C-alpha cells in the first residue's frame, strides 16, 4: 500500500472508531437516565446499520474509492455539527445518527477493500486491531479532554477524520471489481448465512451493551470510565491480531466455541472490570474467525462485508437500547444474564447454518 492508501484506510479506521466512542465517557453527564443514554449511544449504530449493506453492495459495482471519500468527508462534517450543537441532547442524537451513516459508508467500502486483497488475513488483523485501538483512544482521550469541553473528543477525532479524508483524494483502488449480485442472489446469500448473521448480531450487540451501560453501572468519573471500557477494545485488538497470525482451519467452529465463552464471561462485568477484559478478548477471536470465513467465500466481498457490518451495527443499535430500557426496572445483573443467554443460544445455533461445514 502507498502512503495515501495507508492514511485513508488505517488512520481512517482509527479516527472513525475513536470518534464513535468519543461521547461514551460523558454519557452520564449529558443524558439524564439510562434510557436516554442508550438512545444517544445507539443512534450512531442505527445510522451505520441503515447504510453498510447497500453501500457494500454498491462498492462491488462502483469500486471502493469513491465511497471511501464520501464516508470520510461526511464523518468529518458530522463531527463539526455534533460539536456545535452541545448541549442539545435531541440534536446530538440526530447528528450522532448522521455520523453513523457516513462512518457506515466508509466502513463498508474499507472492509470490502481489505478482504479483497491477497494478504487479507494479515491485513484484516491489522485493520481490525487499529479499529479497536481507535475505540480505546476515543474512550480514554475523550475522558481526559472532558474537563475542557464535554465534546472536545468529538472535535479532536473529527479533525483526524478530516486528515484521512484529505488523503483519500489520492486513494486508488488497484483491485476494482464489477461483480454485482442481483437482488435475488443477494437475498439467497443472506438466507444461506441466516444463523451466522443472527449470531454476529448478538455477539456484537452485547459489546455495545457493556460500553453503553458501564458508565452508569460503575458510577465512576469520565476518565476512569474511559480507561476501563477501553480495556475491552484493547483486549479485542490483541486477540484479533494474534488470531489472524495463525492459519484458521475451521473458522466457524472457532466462532461457536468463542460464543459459548462469551456467554460465560458477560455476567462478570457487573462484579469486576476483569469481565470487561474477558468480553473484549473473546469477541476479538469471534471477529477474526468471521472475517477469515468471509474472505474465503467465493461471494463478492462487498455483499458479504456489507451483510456482516449490517448485522454488527444492527446489534450495536438494538441491544444497547433494549438494555437501557430493561436496566431501570430489572437491574444490570438481569440485563447481563439475559445477554449471556442470548449469546449462548446464538452460538449453539450456528450449527444450523448451511455454511457450517467442518473441513
């Protein structure tokens, strides 16, 4: 990769993911209760959920380059808008959703590009690790910058997105593809992997539950909350990178085993920060396994990665909102036990997917 490509993809992944977490450390300060905090957190994922699949499909037709540019410039613009509407919570939710829309455009195109390269396993490991390092930076740095302004982290990481956007003007896709599936073929691919998509929806969604509920659950300051929730992304970055260094023989068996482990460690979050680390570590293994499976399919990468991100963002949007609504009457332990049961069921049911074939 040339310098422009590295800045576009790698700095773009880092800064966009950091921006996505920039409000988390101050959620308890800017939103009145768990339900509103859940909405503010999840608005980003609703926006991304709405765009990643159609953009993934479109990238197989148009190539990745124009969509990367649109995504990064739009993310930069949404950061500026979000910063200037503080302290209006309603407008913050609106522009948080706009952020998700444009980040979804970038992410779908970037994932499709990465997985279409010859060295996709190592490259995806680096890419996902940088995404998770960005999430950590968003939590920690935004927590420390909160004394200047609650949305200082939004502005800081928005500027980094702007730098990536400028570099994208020189990005050229050397592996353009014109293989486009019809609507019927796309629906068939989605149905074929239905149980896998359901699992990813659950596994990713519960990490959003941890991130969105921990500030209120812990009662800690913004900077300490940022550090502790950041440990989850650190653990994910480490395990996804390490797992990608190995040749995975049976990707979905790895995902299934890790899903059972995820179900077991989720309730620990209520009692100890160690639970956060374990959740992140197990989720990293799941991510690496799924990415390896997708890259090895003979389907267009835009469609496959668009579907992958679609269910990921769907889970990150839906489950935190549900958790916020349930936490008030039922308590956090009940929420985490329910999340564990959902992950256990989804993990065990992956065997029902036609794609689950042992080598």
